[in-house]
C-alpha cells in the first residue's frame, strides 16, 4: 500500500511538471536533412491528418506520440498527455534497429571486419569458456546475428514457457550479457532458421563494445546521436560489465526517432555527411529471412518489411506500440510511441492505412487555413488526451531526466 501511495505521489508530481504549453518550434533540431514544413506544402491533406488527431483523442488508445515527415521535413507532431518534444520515450525493440545501425558504422570504421565475418572472430576469446565453445561460432556470421538467425535462446515474452522465463531471469541478472549470449545453444541452421529473441543482439553489443573499447551508448553518442542532434537519449539496463542491452532499453525523443527514419530514407546521409554506408542501409532493408514458415522473407538486418495499402515500408518495431516506418517510394516517415498492452499492430495499421497514406495527394498547394486548423487541433489533443496512468511501468513513463546511473565498459580479465 505504501509503495502505491509513493507511486501515485510521484505520478502527480510528474503530471504537474508537464502542464500544457505551446509546442516548441523546431529550433536546433533543424538541419539541411530535416526541417519543418506544413502538410499542404509537402503533398499531404491537413484535413486528413486532423482526422488522425481526432482518432487519437477519441480512441483512448495509450498513444504518446505520432510524428510524420514528408520529403525529409517534419509536417505533423502529435503528443498526448501534456508531453513536450523534449521528453524521451522508452522504445523497446526499436533498440535492435539502432544496434544494427551501429554495427554498420563499426564496419565502415574498420572496427569490425564485415557482416560476413564469423562471431568467433568478432568476439574476444575471453568471453568464451573454452576453445571448443568458441569454435561453435565459427559458422555464425554477424549478418546471421542481425537477422535473428543465430541463437536458439527463446525468452519471455516472445515465448511464454517456463524455460523462456527462466532464461530471461538469467539473462537479466548476468554480470556480462555478451558472455551469457555465447553460452547459449545455436539454431540448427544459422543463416536459415529464424528465432526472434532478446539474447541474440547481445552478440552484436559485445562485438562493437569490445572493438571500440567503450559502451555501446558512448559509441552511439559519438557516431550517430551526436551528429543527428539527439537530446535526452538514454540507454537503460546496462549490465555490471558495462555492456548495453542491444535488444531493448533505449529512450529517445520521438523527433529523434524521426531523424533516424529520415537518415535511412536518405540512404544514410545527414547534412552532407555519410553517417551510415548506403550499402548497409540497402542491405538492412532487404528482407532475406522469413519470421515464420509459409510467408515471404520479411526481416533484414534489424528492420522488418511490411505493406500498408500496398505500399512498402521498412519498420523498426518495438513492443507496446513503438514504431519507425519508412516508406521510400513516398518519401514518408511515420513514428509512434505508446504503452499498448493489446492491439498495437491494429492501432498502427489504422494510423497509417486509414489516415496517413490516404492523406497523400499529388498537389503541393499551400493551404494556410487548413494547416492552422490542424496545429490548433494538435494543441487540443496534447492538453486533453491524457494517457499517463499510475499503472504504467516506470520505464514506460516519458521523461526528460534519465532514469538510471551509467558505468563505463569494464575491461575483460
């Protein structure tokens, strides 16, 4: 009972700190690759996007944000719950797509040899309990790891068995999660079989961290987040050795999720600089493995491929409604954050297929009145659609301040 009273008091304080205020101007987030515009100027119907705002307000779905960019310009920025642009949101498995991005950068910087290199070569010998254990990974490549085609290590909630729950507990409490990952069994056919598990990305985390001699978050800040102008980013769930959880744990501002989407839309270029090799972007988006039998390949290197109204999108996909969807042919990026316990796919399908894609139009004639009406509606939704409740996990509550204390990468002994 006492814990519940403390939680309610903390929530009340949080609500007071996020009282309604005008949405901030784009300001320092602007760049040559990411600027502000209006829907009508970028070939989107403002009235259709206003209908999307109505849907968010009336549906009661626990949506925290929806942002839309067209032609690399931000045209729609919706928040609920009195949240501001500066609040970072817990993005679940969108983290996996960021980890895969950092792998591409590490290869480009010659820290890792290639996507075809075996994990026995990319990971330090000290992580393995024996030479024989290391030899198991001689035929498992980095691209197998990025495509979830390496470890036979199911964990909750992807599988709801007693073994999966026990493995998750061991994983969470491991002093070095990269070492835990290399102790797990392999799939029967790495490179062909598929098993989506939160353990596999720790192989990538470990390879990058020990090659760069710093935490994955420090590497991300230097190579990706800093150049993109990210603010208030946090990587939670670091282990006792300083290994960051490559599967989940990132907290990002929705506008920075948009920037990542625009970066990929632009083939890895930002402000005239190639941050991520274009070949890596193309390979990451190429679906070459199937997530289940009987369907076409739908997973690449940390990115899903899906069709909405017949249009191809590449997605960073996180539990409970975290999404970055990139539509290359339409030059469109749509992001969403939330805390959905059910029907997250249905909600995002509605957002994209019922509202955003139908808003596309051939003309780009300015419509100041309709754009202004939309902006007013966004303010109404932000002030009146409260989706924050005392039942939310603390990690799911957006905040400007960090939630955990970090440590440096510990050297291997």
